[in-house]
C-alpha cells in the first residue's frame, strides 16, 4: 500500500466518522490521569477512581465535576483546576483503563476492521507505541503525537507519518473506543 493510499484510507475514516459525530468531547485520558493524580483527586478517590455519592455521573461529564467542586466542601480546594483539566479528568474517569493511543487503536479496529484486524495488543518498539494487523500487514504506531504507518506487504518500507494523533483521538474518544 502506498503512502498516498494509506493517507487516503485515514482521511476517509476521519471524514466518515466526523459526519456521524454531533458533539465532541475535548478531554485527554492521559492528561486526565495526570491531573487526577497531581491535583489531589487520587488522595480521596484512589486509582482506578473509586466514586461515591452518585459521582459516577462524572464519567465523561465535566459539568458534574464542576458542580462537585462548587458544592462539595471537601472538593472546593480544586477550584484552581482549569476547564481543560476538568474535561481531561472527566474523560479519564470515563476510561480509566485506556490511554489516548489505545482508545484511538480500538476505534480504528471497530471502525475499519477490513484494515485493522484481527484486534491486536499494543507494544512499544524503538520508542513507538504500536500494533500490528496481520490481515492487512499494517503496523500502526504512535510517536511524538503523530500516527505512523508501515506497510508490511512492501518489504523495505519504513514508517510513514500520516496524521496527528489528535485528528483521530478526538473522534475516537467520542465513539466506542473501549
């Protein structure tokens, strides 16, 4: 598969899902995991997050977290959190066992099984977080915020940068990326 064909495939997937998504969450699972730990949420709620008193509504729901910060005495110290921090924490609470990359991989496997199957496990190789899809002989990798592809059916080809991870992660987090 050529670089043009790989880029076209990803562009078609992006366009197809973009047309079906009406509102997009903007939180990052990875950033939310860090904010959850660094801000003090972890001290009371543990990891993975243990939620009580109807706090499960905070999963993928930043407004529930904002309401808790305003209305729950023990949480008022979190008023320093930015809206982006709150969005990220809500996304993490909704997906505590995933990473941004795994969410994007899972979405690709669900959305494009012709190319991304069978479902694969993530591994780290030479600084790239990647999965190999035996049916298409594609290796999809994430490194430095970029999505890289390698076509195993074409010997001697290296990885080709095809997109920014955020272009696809924003769509993946708003669909079934579990």
